[in-house]
């Protein structure tokens, strides 16, 4: 899954020659799955036309604080609320100074005041301007408020001088943003060892055919990445999916439910938490054919036997970890989820409604969950990217672990 899938990025462009590179940056962010809206200062428009960004992002470019059309609906507040983060590239000395001093007489500086989304800046200016004590003080003020700086780099500058103050290359800014957005927001799971299953299992029929389901692994991988970013040591047992887990997740690839059970049982003893996100096939062939089955008859029957219940096998262990199960339901979500919570002896269960045609869960980039535990009460995690839902679920888990 692209690293910025479903991220809403407000790209602020201020007036420096590096503004031409921001067009490539916008493209690179979109390539990673982000939605990008652009805000340009009047200085930026002297270097590059808004139309370039409109064409690249597919969104209108915002340039004026007092735009009569947009202001009827408090356009700048809407824009500030929309953004998951603001990235200013290039960030000139003037723009940094204005933000540091809380100015709000143009759209970009007003947005920076009107948001609580994280702010990232990629400075670009002449080396003497960058090293000037006024700029240094402004940057220190911003850094103390949590603004993150990408660069600047050192090298040949458009003004003909060489030194510090070059804007980083678009790809470097993109990578720094991906890293910053995925960095731990807290270390609430530090010291915890978490074992997670994800994806479908595949049950062979013959050498070329199998039974499976539509799980893409996205929900489980998002939980694995989020848990690692919250400081946990994560092992991910993944069914056959084409997803990349983050580098700090230990991944074990498996195919069938039996393989998944063996991998889980081999790992579980060291773990504090087991999160069973995999859509394990409930049945497998009683007998897998050695040779490809020939289509000789009009109908055929397959004899199936129950697969082991991996989650129940873990929750039945004498020294079991905290067990968080999932329930994929199409009706009576709470009743069925609570039934599984009880029958599988779980500490917590996250139910997703997979019966809605307009918002499928299997394979999609979004989800919503209702989470239950053995006592009364429950918590709803509203619809959002699987990454956001994963973080919210792990925050709930963290609270339950503290109560445990
Ligand atoms: O992978 P995605 O495309 O992102 O989709 C995510 C998802 C829909 C697969 C995920 O959110 C989800 O709901 N996973 C559980 C799916 C499921 O199999 O639900 P279930 O109600 O059949 O199983 C209940 C629980 O028992 C689950 O935690 C399951 O992992 C576990 N189980 C089920 C059967 C079995 N033989 N062994 C198990 O461990």
C-alpha cells in the first residue's frame, strides 16, 4: 500500500526559486496515495503559476485569504480542518518569520494559526539569510512548538553562492514526511511483545486450485505497523498477500490455516498480546489431490473438514497472552461479536460490519469498528483509513492492558 494512502496534505508554497521543485514534490506525494491541496503566497506565484498545481493535484489552488466565494463558508477554517498535516516547501525566511510571530494577514500564515495538524517546513534561502541570528531565533521558536524541519541541505545555491540553505530534493522531502508521519506518536506499547495474524489463508484443492477469501491483509498490516510505531516488538504472521510491512516488524509468511497455527504456536509463548486479524478459512479439503482435477463431470463435490481455530488455541493456553479477536459480521453485529468473545474466551473483540455493499471492509483502505470486552459497554471507532483505525484500536488496547 502506498505510504501516504488517504493522507490529506496541505502543501504551502512560499516565494523562492525552489518553488519550481514543489510541482515535482506534489506529484511525488500523490504517487504515494496522498490527497494534496495547494496554498500559494503571492511571492510563490511570481515563480510558478497556480495552474501548474491545479493540473497536478486535480484541486483548485488557494491563494487569497479574503476570497469572497470561499469565505462565505469560512474557507480558510475548512481548509485548516481538512488537512492531516501542513507541509511548507519551500519555506522562505519571510514565511518562517511570519509563522513564528503568529501573523495572519495572508492565507498560508492564517492556516498555520488555525490548525492543530502537524506542521513540517522545508526551508529554502540564501546561506547568509539561513545563518542570520533572526532566522535562527525564528526556527528555534518554531522547533520548540513542535514544527519539524526537513533540511535545508548544503550546496550550490541559485544566487551563485555555496552553503547551507538549499531546499531538499522533492524525493528527500517526501521520504522525510513519510518517516515523520509514521514516527511513534507515543511509546504506549514500549516493552510489549505483540503477535498478530493478518490476511487470508489458502487451502489447496489440487496443485493449481485453492479455497480462500477476500482478505487483503491491509487491516492486520496497519495494526502491525501502528503497534511497532508505538514501541511494541511485533511479530506478524501473514497469509498470502502482496503487502510490505515496516522494517521493524518481524514477518513470517504462511499459506494455509495449518501453517498459520504452527507459526503462531511457535511464537506465542514470548508474547504479551495476540491480535487475530486473519480471515482464516474455516474449512479445508479433507484430501488434497496430488494431480490437477480433470473436469470430466458436470458437477463435483468437495469434502471439507474444519480447520483448527487458531485464536481459540491461543486463548486456551495456560499462560495465554491478552487475546484480541476480530469478528467479521454481516448482521446482528453485537450479538455475534459478543458470542465469539465468550466462546473463544477473549479479552476484547473488534467487530466490523462486512455486509454493507457501499462500504466493503475486505480489501478496502478504510474500516470502522465496534469494540467489546467481557463487561458491559463498548467503544466505536468511526470510519477512517485502516491506519487511523489501527491506531485508535491500539489506544483502546493500551487502556485495557493497564486495567488488566
Ligand atoms: O484483510 P483486509 O482486507 O484488510 O480485511 C480485514 C478483515 C475484514 C479480514 C478483518 O478486519 C477481520 O474482520 N478479520 C477477522 C475475519 C474473520 O475471520 O472473522 P471470524 O468472525 O470468522 O473469526 C473470528 C476470530 O477468530 C477472528 O479473530 C479470526 O482471526 C479468528 N479465527 C477464525 C477462524 C479460525 N479457524 N481461526 C481463527 O483464529
